[in-house]
C-alpha cells in the first residue's frame, strides 16, 4: 500500500473541489504522481519477496503457537508466493496481454444467455 501518497492526493482533490483547478492540470498532476512512484520504489522487488517467508514464519509462531519446525515449514511455503511475485513482475507483459484476456475470453464464451419472453 502506498499511504505516503495520500496527502498528495488529498491536496489534488482539495485543489479540484475548492480552488477550481482544471481537469487537465489535475490529470497532469496525477500522472506525475504515478510516474514518480514508478521511478522511486521504496524497496527492491527481491527484498519484498524475502518478506513473505519471514511473515509466514512469524505468523506460524505468533498466531498458531507453532514450534520452530512449524516456523521453518511455513517459511519454506511462504517462499512460493514471494517467488511467484518476482516471476509475475518480471514477465508482466506476458500475463497482462496473454493470460488474463484468455481467462476472460474463456469465461465469457462458456456463459449461456437465455431470454425468457
């Protein structure tokens, strides 16, 4: 989550509603906010992916009163979504352009539409 952008978005909304700033300027400010976010990531992707096993390990101990063996198993299983995140971010164009439209197309072709008159 990007809560550090909330004050900036609040200022943009306030300018839009109270000060009557035009939509073109607002759109430009939102685009610059989005591009600034893409340029300055807080943490690298690999660091975020390494947090998954750590979160799984601590959750096993804290919430389920697990042993260290449970924590190690949870950490090993938590490594899987972290790895999937790295792969998905590396090959984003593959799944956004090919896989998601294929899933949507398959789901919509299997629908049967009936009209009762």
